[in-house]
C-alpha cells in the first residue's frame, strides 16, 4: 500500500504541471538591404514569412520608430500575398538619408508598430535625427483668442499684429497708452507743420 500511495502521488504531481510555454517567434525581427529597386519604387517589401505569421495582425497604417524616438505613420500596400511599406516610406527614408546599400533591422513590437535600426554602408548604426518638436519657454498663447489680435505677448514684444491700433482695449497696459499718446501727438504735430509749411487751409 505504501508503494501505491507513492505512485498516486507521482501521478497527481505530474497531472498538475503546467504545459511548457511556447517560445516567442523569432520571426518578429527581420532585416532588409536597400536595393536600387527600393529607391526607384519608393516602397519596401516586408518578408513573406513575416507576413504569413503576422500579416493578419497588421492594420492598414503601421508605425515605424527609431531608437531616438523618431516616429512616422506608414500606409501599407497589399499586392496579392505581399505587403509593402508605401505611403510615408519615402519621407521616412529621406529623413534618415537612407540610400542604396543601407541595412535596416525591423523588430515588430505589436499593435502594428515596428522599431527600426538603420546601418549605413560603413556597417555602423547611423546617428538618428530627432523629430521636429518645437519647445518654447514662453507662456502658451491661444492664437484664436480675440485678445491675441491686439498685442503679441512673447518676450516683451508689444507691437500690434496689425501694426496699428487694434481696437481691443482689454489687453492694453498703461505703458501702451502712453506710447500711443506720444505717437498721436507726433502725428498731429506733423500734420500741423504740413498745413503751415504748405499754406493749406485746414
């Protein structure tokens, strides 16, 4: 009976073991060498095996991003069983100076997103450009606000956008009023001088 219990214990333990998890598919990564045809056609074909394994998960628009954080949306073109990076590809290639002989390594990260590493003809990874992000230390101004049309509020530049009296008195400061008085006084004096010098009856 002791032997039977040990056998049952072994069977019970074995029956509760988890099945081994499947290893992650290595086909989530692929590389492409930029050929003359790639440059001529302004699009790049995704390998057939990758399409067979992951093509059904890809949306019509995918995202390519580099290690430097540069991101671009690329529209896929489907020709039969083939998938191509098409609309937006030429702009991505131009931004990274991709040309014939460059070597690109793609890694699929899910959600139709690819991480791309780019190597030039020297076989070294390129220096990636950054996305154009405009950062200003000035306060944010809503250009749709009516008050913005009166005076510009950046770095003490108090010039009117229209170059004259904006008609919006709400945003004016005391020094703006003083400046206008000086200008108006000067204009009035110039008009008076013109009348006197030219014997024009006002």
